[in-house]
C-alpha cells in the first residue's frame, strides 16, 4: 500500500495544468523545486514559520529542557519531522504534480503545529529568564495578532490567505488563484439576487470560468430556476474566479480573459474573489 501510494503520487496527472504563484505561471506537471519555499514565503503566517524553525534550532542546540519535560523527546521529534518532510521530499525529488498551494498537503499542518508549539512552550516558560525570550515572544504575539486580523477578514474564505509579504491584500489579485475552490459562488449568486430584479436576471445568459459548471447550475437553479450555462461567445455575462487557464499555452486567469464591466463582486478587504462581468461584445 505504501509503495502504491508513492507510485500513484508520482504518476498523478489529473487537475489543473497551470498554477500561479506570486504572479508567475508554472506548468503543474513540472512543478518547480522551489514550490514549498514559495509557500513559506507567501502563504504561511510569519509567526507560524518562526515558531516552527525555532523548534528545530532548540532541538539541535538546546534540547536539555525538553528532555526533562517530555519522555522520549528525541524519538517523538524525529518521527513527527519525518511525517512532515517525507511527503515534501518525495514531491520534490520525483517532481510530483502540485497545484492549489498547500491543499494537497493539509494533513501535515497538525504535525507542523505540534513542532511549532514546542518553541512556544519554551518561550512562555522561560519568558523571564532572558531579554531574547521576551523579545521573540513579543514579536510572535504581534505577528499572530495581524495574522488573526487578516484571517478573520477573509471569513469564510480563509484558504485564500496570503501572508504579510504583501501588506495590501488587494495587490495580490493577479499574483495567486485565490478562490481556487470556487466556494464564493453561493455568495456571488446571493448578491446578484439582491442587486437585480428576477426578470432582468432571467434575460441574462451566463457562462462560467473558474467555477464548477455543475455547482453554478445548482445555485442558479435554486435561486432563479436557470438551468443552462452558455458558451463564452453566446453569453451576456460570465461568473468567474481568477482561476488560471487550463490551456498551458494560454498563461492567463479568468479575470484577464474577458473584457467588460464588473457588475457584481465578492470581495474581502479589497480583494476580489469572484465576479459577475458583463461581457464586452
């Protein structure tokens, strides 16, 4: 089963053909070896990264404290580290197809949190023993507060989170595929219903880009009894997220493919997650 799992991961071919990280498109079949470093740089909260790597520093240079309070500390630390790094190393060495940021690796987050909590535990219990501990803990607290602010603002689309390597969230609109799951379709359809009369909506011809057509039809039918999605050349309006093109030769997102006027928009902190756009003919 173990060998089969690794083999299937290496040969995985389904899913998007293009990804977008910090404004740069890449072919998912040839995911760059720097992918996980890019995730740490842009998608992982700063406070989390500091705690995680600080735990490794303490493990190698000051493990005595943990030996006294945690039974079989070294063994547990190494096992958890292997659980985290083995799938990452397999992905890098065998050039596994990766997309949607860390979605395919969410299972390592709890284990990473355990390791990060070790350094937090150390800093709290040794807070009064040195200025350095106080300083680092204050930095961690500050970074956690600003992370929490952005995290709450994105509700319920926290998976679109981008850390403060980009101070202005709005500026990341063409740098990442934010709503890659397309979950904002429900809110978008709800806003369309609030903004437009039913008769006006029923005269619109909708196409989709980035959203699942099946899910879109489900909500259109639920709200307006519309059960048809049109081709782009037939449609009057397009419902879309900024998903990257599925054509490796067309390195654009849905937002850049269609000229027209944004009629209804789902936003968080100035960042557009999805939109209904009137298509310019």
